C-alpha cells in the first residue's frame, strides 16, 4: 500500500476533486445541488473557509478553497460535507450505489468515493489555470457548449464581478485547451 500523505499548508489555497461512488450521477438533481450547497454553507459556519470557485457536475465536483491563516485542516471539512450530504440525501429517499462488504464493514455508504484529491495552489498562475479548468469543466465533459450554460458553477459569480466575459470559452477547446493542456494530471480527474 502506498504511503499517502496529504499536503498541509496553513492558510493555503487548495484545488479539490471529489467524486461520487462509481461515478454515479448522484449530483444531477437540483435537490442534490441544493443539499450540497447547504452542507457547504453550514460547514463554513462551523469551520470558516472561503470557496473561491466551485463547479458541481453529475458525478463529481471541483472546488478551490482558501483556509484561514492559522488552519490547514481541509480534510475534516471535506469529510463533514460528504457525511452530512450523504445523511441528508439518503434520509430524503435518494438511492445509493451498492458497495462491497468491506466498505460496509468500514461503515461507508455508496454515495462518495472514499477519498478526495487535493492540490496545493502554488502561485497566481497555478490558481488561474485551476480556476479556468474548473469553470471550463462542464464544456470539457460535453454537458454544455459554453460555461455560462451550466448553472451549478461559480462562473456566474465571476462574470458578475467582471473576471470573466459571459461568452468566455464558448468557442470550445481551441484556446482554452492549449492553456489547460495537461491539467488532468493535476486535477485528479480521469479523462
């Protein structure tokens, strides 16, 4: 078994990929997205952090978080969000995927993959690449032609703030793909 260690930077900014169990489309409904948003907001009240950017796709999400200067504990925040989302969705009658006996014995459910992937944002250029990758992701997966067509994204907030033009990346992969070439290796996402 590999010796897995998470990067811990107090006050760091991190890019995350969190995937549903078996890549099932458990995040495809408005109810699921609303529940996930509630869990994020409640977690922020319990343990403050900034959500700089987020996109929720049917079977995974990407997010960029910034933690307070004296804090590097993103792992417990992510675990709490996943746990609360699971409890609330299952209580509301959502279906989970079947799991192995070993996962059952570990008290896991068939909603999320056991872990998540994180990347410490190293500098402004690294932030910008991950920021663009996150917002371009619905286009990359063929869900929409333009980022503004995907509702479960912070893209709309950044358009309102003037960071993005509403029509950004509507031409498809051309210029954006060149800028984001090789990003799958740094996002934990499998193409």
